[in-house]
């Protein structure tokens, strides 16, 4: 004979329902009593997450803001909208269908205590208000069922909460003690609890109501971490949308990022790029060299002779480029629009503070110019216009196309003398057009009339910046800074230790899936040995030296690593945004870990109902009997 029993669970800050899904999957048997868990509902502020919650948990959730008014203002920086009100214990009971659950799972926002947030930012009023939700949730839960306390409580957050939120945890302990709970604070790897392919360290606060649940509460059994290949190997190749759905798209990356990922050793991150030996601009160790002959992409000096001109004389097959000193520094300003001429029927660019032709497209092709006669050249066989008092080329057609080739020009016309050379003979015609009457002056520090004398200047870290103007470009003044921090990488620096551009081996476990899991902010790429066919429609495939494809995890793969979906199945979440999906997936409690927790909690509840207060086991105790703990402590003290 088997006795059936139903246990009820409820979730606060439930997210998309990963914890609820795990509890629903748990089955418990103690003697002849068999039990399963049913979900009463959940509370969250995110409407999209609640729609996912209903899909995964099987019951609707309740959209509710759990902030106090003061916390709302500090977090959002403004007053709440009209009609907003603070949640009450009655609201909590209503969200649970006015039933008392056997277990409550609280997974309050962890961003304020996360290592992804700097210590300085975590101390701001905004994130302090977010952290205070931990205490707020505990108080609301306790007050909601103070007349009939919830037997078991699980509170989950990031491990750093134990330090950054120590003052809040101390208050939580006092509140729970007031309601009659024994409390234990522990740090567990949810990957080991659920047998996941990711290591996910979490802070867990577990509370047991002393009167209702007298037995010891044991820890879930730990399992070995799995390799990501165990999960991903059962899934279709990334990019196969037809088989796996839109969440299995390969993220679009810049080609440089694909190359960087390909060069990172499996199991390492961007720091392995520092091991590459570069010689003459090439990766010597990896023998990444030009395909063509010597001189590939070569550049000749202005004073050098070139090689033999071949039928194919391009930059990619020899030294067929020259370092031309005649290029003006301003030629590339404003995206190459210096001295640009706008068509009469075209639109001009943005009018800036400096509107010279050499600053951008500040000239126009005026069709009316013929009527003024400005700068026209009179043909040799034509007559000139009226000679006026101001007879210069800028005043009318006072120039002529002279066909006589016998005009003698000085061979040094427009010649520029180097600063360390002597000048030619000084003649009566001492202009640039008369000979070497110009000098390459290295002291030149002004690019054009009216230009800043501080162009391309770099301000020292300890110096003061110049006036900030409307032209905020490095070429407009001292708008660059010599920042010493970029080279000051120390132990604990997030970028140094965060595994950026990290590549996980196919036989390794991944790290904890976060809400911002991307290839460039952690180890969110995998060395995939399954090389796709050449005709597969994928973003970019580069075969690395280890014979694998180093690529980012797809959104569906991250969900599978979280155990939110079986590898062979598709997952449907609310919306169409990969970034939104990834955030909700990263914030979720892994169902496999929640299932393990629900198993030991269900066992404890069934033992309590049967009057059992102790079970012989070699499993570590999670929350021990307070009276026994005190007695042991007193005996130890006496010894």
C-alpha cells in the first residue's frame, strides 16, 4: 500500500520559473509515503518573465513590485507612477491562492551583490535599495503566514552577498529567529547539486521552522560536474534554426573577434593571446604568413627605387606601394571630406564651430559662378574682358591659356628646402614659384589659420584639460588622456580575472551562466570539435589549431547548460530578443539544482509527519536541531 501526499511550493522573485520547474519534477518516497510537489504560484515584477513562468511552472504568476516606496525612489530615481502601492502580506497570501505553502523559495535580485558590479557602484543608493529586497522579501513572507508558519524556506543569491550584504543577512537572521526558524548560511555549487555542465557557486540560506520540522535537514547529494560536450553533443549544430528554433542562432561577431577566439587556447581566455610570438608583424609560432612572394604589402620609401614592374603590380603581390610625403595631414579629417564640395542640389553636413574648406565639406559647386567671372581663364584666341582697377584673377577673367611652350620655367619652382640644407640664390622674385623659396620648417605647429595649437595633444593623468569645445575630436585640441589605469592590472581586477574571450573545452564544465553571458565578458565560447560542412549557413567558421571551432554559446545552449531545457528539445521564451532571453536565463535557478533541494526538503517534511527526528546518514547536515547544537557547543566549551 502506498500513501500519496502532495507538498506545495511558492516562489518570490520567481523569474522565468527555473526553481519552480525543478520543484515540480521532484518525487519523494519515505517508507510507504510517496509525495510530489505542486506549485502555488510566484511573484515577480517582470511581465515577460512571468509569461515564461507560466510555461515552465504550469501555473500563472503574479506581477507585483516588492519595493517599499523609499526603495522604489532610490532605485528608479523618481516617484512611483499613479496607482502604485506597496505590497502587503495580504498580497503575498493572495498570490499563493490563499494557501500556506510547505516551502518558499526566494531568489531576490543579485545584481547589487554580484562581482560583475564594482564595489563603488554597489554602495550607491540604487543598488543598496536592490539589495534591501532580500530583507523585504523575508519580512513579507514571515508576516504573510505568521499564524501558520511555512515549514521550510530557501533563500538563494550570489556568494558575494555574504560580504557586501552582511548587515542585511544579520537582520534576516533576527527576523527569521523571531518567527521561530533555525537558520543555516552555506555556499553551494548548484552545478554539483544538479549534476550540471556548469559550475555555479551560490549563497544559500536555509531555514527550518523548529516546531513544525524537528528533524535535521540534510544537504542534497553532490554530483560530479559534467562536460559541456555531454550537453551540446546532443543538440543540433548551432545555426540549425529549423531543428532547434530561433534561440539556436550563432551570435554575429566582428571578424576580429572570430580570429581572437580561434587563437585562444581551449580552457583559457584572452590572456593566452599574450603568448603568441609576433615577428615582423606576423604570428611566427602559428606560421600565419602572406600567401604571396617576399615584399607582400611592401611599402617603398620616397627616396627608394622600386622593383621591376610586372604585369600584376598590386600591393598584395609585391612592394608596389609608396610612402608619399606629399600627403597633407588634413586629408583624412572628417572621414575624408576635407575640401569637399557639396553639389548645388545636395545637402550640406552638420554646421560645426569651424567651417573652413579644410575642415570638411564647406564648399559648394555654385552654377551661378559664370556670371561673376571669378577665376575664369581666357582662351588664347579670345578677347579679354574690361580691364578694371582691381584686375586680378579673383576679380574676373584676368588669366590666359598661353599655348607658347617656349616659356622658361625655373627648375626649382615650388621647391621646398629642408631645414638642414642651404637655400638657393635669393633672386628678386622671391616667391615659391620663382625657385627654392620655401622651407620645411619642423617648428610648424599650426595646421591652418584659426586652428588650435593643441591638435592631437595628450593631457597627462595629473594635468588639467583645456576648454571643452563643440569640436570634440582629438584633432581639434587636447582631447586625449594618458590613462595609467589600463596598464595597472592587479589581482582581483575583473577584466584580468573574468575570463574574457575565454574558450571552454568540449570536455570541461562551464562557469555559472550569468544574465550577461557573452563571449567578451567571460568564458562563453566552446571549442566545438564538430566542424560544420563548408556549405552550412553559419556566421563565421574558423578551424583553430586544435582542430575545433571556437565559437560563442548560443542562447539555447546556455539554457541547456542551466538545465532549463533538454538538449533534444526546443525552448520557447517570451519575446524575440536574444539579450532579454539571456538575461532571464542567467538569472534563473537551474531546475536540476532546485529538484535536488526539493528532494531533501520533501524527505525532511515526510519524516517530520511520521514523527522521525533523526535519520542515520553520512550526508552532511544542512540545518541541525538548535537544541542539540547548543548542547554540543556547551559540552565542547566545558572540555
